């Protein structure tokens, strides 16, 4: 009887192993997922500066600027808009998969009384991704009201998700973190701090630009915007450390995390 009980898990593992079509280190998936919007973002900003400088840096004040805003760089010109839309569309599926993996990760390391909060955090991650898709494919020129709501939703869910994640991983664990997980959490805290400071600075500079129309202020606002976006991407990149020893096994029944 004992031998039969021990044999079944081995048999199931063997079936999964034989039926697996593809094995992917989860860390590589994290890199690939974040690299899509990162590379497209860099492309859009550089291309806008090189080929659409006057139009992309123009504001209603008509004062000199040297950087385009994110909305101008990724949504106002072509081919930048095509590149950004394609990158966001391609990264959306893996982002949702990572959110699902994080929920399973939280269940394994957090105290049971925090599992409901972990579910909220994961849903915030999902809503953040959906809001990003919305503000990407519905530009401010197409429908300003919807674009604005998607942007606000993205920023609120992003800030709350990152802060809540850091809190859960610091204060709600029921098992001590590994060295790699500790490194990941330290990076998360630093990225959240820089992200929040940059967001507040961007808000201040945007208001100042509209009130006083000073030269270069809008460019400073755009730079702070870049930092907000890049720190958000880097925060999601820390999944590389959280799942550094995990693999995704794709097979005919779907996928499993090993």
C-alpha cells in the first residue's frame, strides 16, 4: 500500500515530463515580458527626438523643450505608435501569467490570514495591466475621457500594488526569505521610493508648466515621467529574483510551475 501511494506522484511527474513540449526558466520569462515595453519605449523616445523633434516637444506655451512627453512619444506619431501598441499587446498575456504565478507564490510564503490581501494585490496587478492596454490603444486624441480614466486607473493601481507587495513580503511571511528574495525586496523598496518621488515631481512640474510656461519645465516633467515608467518596469522585473529557481513547463494540459 505504501509503495502504491509513493508510486502515483512519481507516475504523474513522469507523465508531465513526457508530455511537456517546452521548458522555460521563469526568470527568462520575466526578462522577456519587461523587455518588450522597455525596448519599444526607448525606441519611441529616441525616434521622436530624431525624426519628430519639433512636433513631439511642442506645447501650448510654445516654449523651448528638449524631451517629448510619453504620450507624445508613444501615441502621436508613426511608426512609434505601431511599435508601442505591438509591444504592449505581446506582453499582456505573459503579464497576466506572472500575476497568476505571484498569487500562487504568495499562498506558499504568506501567513494564511494574509491570503485575502494577497488576492487583492494580484487583482490590482491585473487591473494595472488592463488599464495600460486601455490607455495604449485609446489615445488622448481618440477619446480623451477614456484615456484619462485609464491613465488614472493605471497610476493608482500601480502605486498601490507596488506598495502593498512590499508590505506583504516584509511583514506577512510565514517562512524566512532566501538571500535572493531579500535582495528582490530591497530592490522593490528602492524602486517604489524613486517611483513615488518621481511621480510627485512630475505632477508639480506639470502644474508649474501650465501656470508659468517656463522654458524646459515641460522637458523636466517628461524626464520624471520616464523615471516613473522605468521604475515601474524594473519593479515588475524583480520577478526574475522571486522566481529565480522556477520553471514553466508547457504541455498539452496547459502549463505548470516547477
